[in-house]
């Protein structure tokens, strides 16, 4: 079983830790959501990683981007060094 380098939250109480977790999550999505570009890319990169025809890293990047699509970007962390 292939493990993702970092697990990430999918929904309120679920986490994605393996390629199987990610695949099952994508299969359970409504068809309308699967047609969104972020999810199409995530599904394609995940399938390529599973088949060995694409790098796993692409799926690891695409899945969190799809999960967080439409959410506001987090506020930048202020620097610790005082301004001169």
C-alpha cells in the first residue's frame, strides 16, 4: 500500500493517508464536483500514480489543492524580525 508523505484532512472527521483513501474519497464525490477542474486534475494524477505512469508527488500536490479549492487563502504569517 502506498502511503502519502503527509496526511491531510478531507472532511470534518476523515483523513487521507494512503492512495486508497484518496481514491475512495474521489469515487464518493458527486458527479458535479468531479467535473470541476481541480478534481479532474486530482483524479488524473492519482490514477497515474497508482498505475506507475506518473509521479506520486503530483497526486500529493493535487489532492489538497482540490480539497481546498474555493476556500480563502490563509493569512500570511508575520515575520519575526523587526523592521528596520
